[in-house]
């Protein structure tokens, strides 16, 4: 088994005790299971064992039951029924991708079950891979990439080939995603890293290639683990950590840290990027909420506001004008 794990900036802690109310911030305990061609019964037993140790979110790979002409299932099929029982038993969210039959449509879907075992969210892959159109019943493209408000935070989804299309990830960021779950057939690596770097959400993967990557809100890879058999990756992420540009925020940050030195700390100072990261030091204290009260603007919001206001001063939206220009020139 090849295995490499490391923590950066305190973002990741390999312990489940964080959830017990003893940890600061807003921790979410995640188990990513990565494997290929494992029977439903074995996966069910594995989740049952691992979830008993404490977890908030279990992630499974893309279409892990297969994607052939005879693998299509509805939402009340055996896979989702089994995952629903486990989610309810262990009071955890589970993300289970399936080759889904939705009426007459075939879609590559990630199904989110809540702690009561209810289906609360369905994401249909917006950009299926080309081979998915070669099936007798073609996989249909999804229409949108919405975000779900779970009890631990705002979570979004993308699947495999979606990694190549920035508009999917920008949509997730615009809806306030704090964590993006990416089930996939392959690893992607730095292609994913670009989205974490640009949009400042965590990304956690679960793949058929038996590896798991976690990217931080800073864009850094903070966890990687790969196995020859079933890869079981456990991480705990603090969704309360906030990232800020130095522009306009330093006096407000100084006042916050002076008045709440026992509650909030500056975890990272990224001099070349001119960014910094704040996190809570005490349970029950939200660093991001305190920063908002002191008038601080998170990095993603700052960039979006700058784009909007400068476009308004210019009199037209740069993105739309340049897209129209590319179309009219035939992409040259």
C-alpha cells in the first residue's frame, strides 16, 4: 500500500474526537472510500464498520456499482436502500453515486442521504464523458450544479469529467459552497487544485483508482492517500476557517485579534499571495462570524465584488464581452 498524508495550516486533523464539542471551529468528519469492482455487500459491511467509529460524511466513488447497459437503478433500487439504512443507523450523511434511471432518462448521479437516511439532494453530472454517450441508452447531461445546506455546512458536488469545466466550479462558489465532493473514475490531481485555489473551498475526492486527495481553501494539497485495495481515508476539516486578502482587511484584523486574542488566531500569513487565514481557538466561537462583525471581507467575496464593481465602472461585463468576442472570431 502506498500511503502519504500530511497536514497544512491546521486544516486537517486525523481524529474523530473533533466532533465531540471539544474542538474549535466547525469540524466535519469525512470518510472517503476509494475502490473498484467491490460488491455491494462488502461495501455495506465496510461502511458499517468504519461509520461506527464516528463520521459526518461518507463518500463513495463515481458509479461504483458499474455503468453498463444492465446497471441502471432508480432511487428506490438496492444501492440507495442499503445506503439509506446505513445513514440512518450511524446518523451520518452518505454520498453514493449511481448509474441512475430517471423516468426515460439515464443520468450519472451523486445521491446525498441525510442522517435520517432520506434522499435530500441529487446531482446529475453536467459534463458526462464521451464514452457515456456510447451506451445503448445514452447518459444524459445534467442541467445545473446546485449546493446543499447540510447541518455541517454548504456542500457542492461535481463528478469526474466535470473537473475540466471551470463554469461548474464557479457556479458552486457563487452559491457559497464550503466543501466540494468529487467522486470520480480517476484522480485528476492539479486540475482539481486549480479550482480550490481559485474559489477557496475544500475539495475531497473518492475515486475508482483507489486514492483520495484533499485540497485546502488555500489551494494546497493537504492530504493524499492511495492503496492497492480499498482505500479508507479519514479526515476532519474545519469549515469555519476563513481566507482573506490583505487589501483593506489588516486594520480590522488587528482590532479583532487584539480584542479576541483568546478566541481567534491568524493561522497562516501567505506573503506572496497577500492572503491570510483565520481560525477559531475556542469551541463555540466562529472566526468567520467574528470577522464579518468587524467588517472583514472574505477573499472570494472580495474578488467577486471587485469584478462586479469594475465591470460597472467600465459599463460592460468583461467576461460576457470576451466570450462573445471569442464566439464571433470562431474561437481563434
